[in-house]
C-alpha cells in the first residue's frame, strides 16, 4: 500500500521510450502468443496447401533439310522460321488446346469441378495455367541468337504436367502436319485444274490453228488451180489463133501457087529456069538464101496437105510443152497430202510441245505422295521434364514471413494493451484519493506476471 501511494498524482502526456519498452516486456506473453499463432498459421499453409509445379517446353527452328520434303518447287514453300511461328500459333490457339483436352480427358481429371461442364472447367484451367514463351519477351532472360517459342504450364499436384505439355506439343505438331498436308493437297488439285485448263486451251488453239492451216492450204491450192486453168485456157486460145492464122496463110499461099502453076516444092531459080533444065537434061542445082522463101514455093500439093491436117486437128495441146506441165500440176492439186495428213492425225497431243510439258507436270503431281508423319517441323530444344521442387508454396519463405508477421502483430498487440492499461491508470489517478489505492491495486493485479 505504501508503494502505490508513492505514484505521481499528475498525468504526463509525453511517451517515455524506456517506459514503452518496459510495457512491451510486461506484455511479452502476448507477443509470444501472437508469434506462435502466426507461425502456426504459416506452417499450416506451407504444409497443407496444394503444391504448384511448373514445367515448360522450348521449340526452335528446324534444319532446312528437315523441311526439304515439304518445299516443292513452284508449288509450296515453308521456311524453318515460318514453321516455328505456325506451331507457336497452334500452341497458343484455344481450339487446339481444347481439342487436346477432349482427346485426353484422363490427364485433366483433377481440374474437373462439380457443376461445371468440361469446357467450363478447362476454360478456368487454361486461363491461368498455360503461358506462351517467345524470344525477346520480358518473361525470359533471352540471350540466344536464334528465335524460339515455348509453352509453360503451372499445375497443381496430382496432374501429370509433363505428359500434358509434351502431349500438347505433339498435338500441335500433328495439327500443323495435317494443315500442311491439306494445303499441299489443295494446291495440287488447283494446279491440276489449272493444267487441265491450259491443256484445253492449248488443244483449242491447236484445233483453231489446224483448221486455219487447212483453210489456208486449200485456198492456196484453189488459187494456184485457178491460175493454172487461166494459163491453160490462154495457151489453148493462143494455139488456136496460131492455127487459124496458119490456115489463112496456107490458103493465100495455095492461091499464089496455083496462079504460078507450082504443084511441088521449088525454088525461085528452079522456077525461072525450068525450060532450060528440060533442054539440058538432068542437072542438080544448089541454092543458098539468106531469107526464108515464101510458102507458095512449097507447091499446092504440100500446102493443101498441111491445110487439110490443120483443119482436121481437134486439139493443139501437143504443140505446147507448157500445157503438159500445167496438166501435171493440176493433177497434183487434186489431192493435197498435207491436208489429208492433218485430217488423219489421231494423237494430236504429240505435235504440241506445250501439252507434253503440261502432261509431264501433271503426271508428277498425280504421283506425288507426301508422308509428313516423320517431318520435323520444329526442333524440340527442351522437352518438359518432371520438376524437382514446387514453385509454391515456398515453405521456408512462408515460415519466415509468418514469423515476421507474428512479431509485428505481437508488438502491435502489446502496444495496444500497454496503452489501454496506461489510459486506465490515468483514469484512476483522477479519481478520489480514497479510491486510488483500490484502483491501483486492481491494475497491478490485472498485469501479467
């Protein structure tokens, strides 16, 4: 009682640090209890929470030789970088992931939730679990010289994350192989249709050329025939005119020969000395003239004989050699062997070099058999492997944070309790003196020992 009466009767507003530390020390049991509770809660979370693991698979561009079977000249071309981007786009595709989930539901039994459909359960898992890795992104410390694409999976204990990631990569590769096979098949069909159209156009052009060539040859033959017939008619007319002129010349010569009494062929000298030769007997005379003798010197007998033959002549063709040549040419024009051969062609494609090239390409495309099952579209640089440790919860870190938080909460609770007791003591000091001793005694008994 004497000790309590020595307490200062007045209240001081200043806070003494040593008094604060003494107050906290007096509340050490509260601090220890709070630290113990926080550590217990942290340990419960660290050892009872579901461990989360993380795996990833990294893909890099394949070698050029691996894509050689796909790169078909003038038809389809795929670079290693383009193949990597296509596989990466497939890995990022929700539809590709969902199709893998439907085909492998036994791998995802852990994520199925009651009351939700398969698609809803997978959508929840897909939104948080999968992450695409790319070269140059902030998520990776990328120091590589070649591009890469990867897929990262964060999954709870109980799922086979390695099988999911590796299976999803193979599923994406298979999807792209099928897409490439479909693209090549479509391009082959389009190219075959294009070749068929080209062949049809070439055949139509050939038929047009053949008809034009036949028409040209026939027109040339007809023109030549007309010219030969005109030449033949002109020659015959000329020969007929010459024959009529000859007959008139013979008629005039016959009249002159009759007037001169020349019946047999004679010469001017012989005609003038006919009486002298009769007196001298047989004499042979030879004359040389530098000009042609008139016809009447042939005598009437020879002239009339020639005229009669000319009058009886029915054709003068033999008199002109050119007529025989014209008739031979006209006979050759009756049948044009080139036209006959053009009309008799059966395998007309053999005469078209373009169609031969088209047929060769068509045969190559029809015999094209692509097996893409063994084609490496990408190089799997890092397949998913079983992780050694979970990424969360980190037990050591959780326990350390629990202890730190417990200390902070314990100190805070001790300070609050000390302030409460101090406020209560101040209220007692302001009471009447007779009640001071009772209040101080109660306060001392309330403090933990």
